[in-house]
């Protein structure tokens, strides 16, 4: 699996958009970008995934650059409950393969 | 539908004692994972099962750690004997291999403290 690079921490004001970047310059053509988050004292939770097109669901939007070497997770209206560690993971989809987590980005949403 | 269930949530033991963690995956999920998470770090895979077969246990310290998944449903992770460095959160996850997303569902974890 390709490696990813994320900033260790970010802050965001409540109600504003949180934009979390991820670099994955060695991504292969059959690898997807997954985002998970982990709220304190809980297990990681799936947010969204994508291959090359931008994706949106009820939780977030995923913007992947045309060369697929980087992506951005967007939480459109961050709330205090979005405070968590966010992990960007690159992996082949449609398989039972494990996720290889890095250290992620610790997002703090402030009032 | 119930999620991934783990027990116990917390366990405190003295070093050299044995400990066991139990995981019940989501019904119908054929793939089960055990992860180790140290403080401030992301989860690290210990072992992955497809049904009752351990298909990836390369990161499991086999001198003291063991795992089983009898009948391809629930699973137990054991440490014997525990060392101070084993203090961590042990996470269990399950997925439906070959499903459209390959999404992993995690339990809340079992926090181990070794004194």
C-alpha cells in the first residue's frame, strides 16, 4: 500500500469548514483513498472513500487531485463532536485486506 | 443491528499474568482483525482472519500472543505472560470481504494496563 502524509494537528472553529489534507504521491492505479476517524476512547469509524472522482456523503466530501497524488477531506460545517483523529489510508478496495493506519491528523474543533 | 462487541472494556493485571480478550464480529462478516493501538499512535494490525483461517499473522508476537477464531465467528486474543509494554488498547474489527466498500467496522476496544 502507498504511504500517506498528514499534518499532525489542525484547529477549526465550530461552524466553519474543516479541510484536512493528505499526500499520497506513490498511490497506484488500483488503490483507493479511504478516510477514517477516531473519537477519543472509541474505535475508528469509516467516513468516505474514493478512487479518482470527488465523493460526497452525509458526513463529508472527498476531493482528489487529478494526478491522484493528494486529497482533501472536507467537513462542511464542523461541530465539537467532529473533534477526533482523522486517518487517510490508501488501499486496494473490494477486498478483506487490512487497513494500514499512520498517525493521522488530530482535529480540534473549538467553540 | 449490533456492531462489533468486545470485552472486557478495561483490564488491569500485573506483569507475567495471562489475559484474554474476546470479540464478537458483526453477523455475517467473514473477515476479522485484531489491532493494537499504543497511546498517540494509529492502530497496528496483529492478525487477520478469513473465516476461521489466520491469513495474516506476520505482526503477531507469537512467543506470548495467540489468537483463535473457532467456527469462524467470534475470536479470542490471549497474552501469556503479559509484559509492561503490552499496555495498550486492543481493537477488533470485522468486514465482509469482497463487499462493495471493503469497510472495516471496529469495536470500542479493550484497554489493557499491565502493572
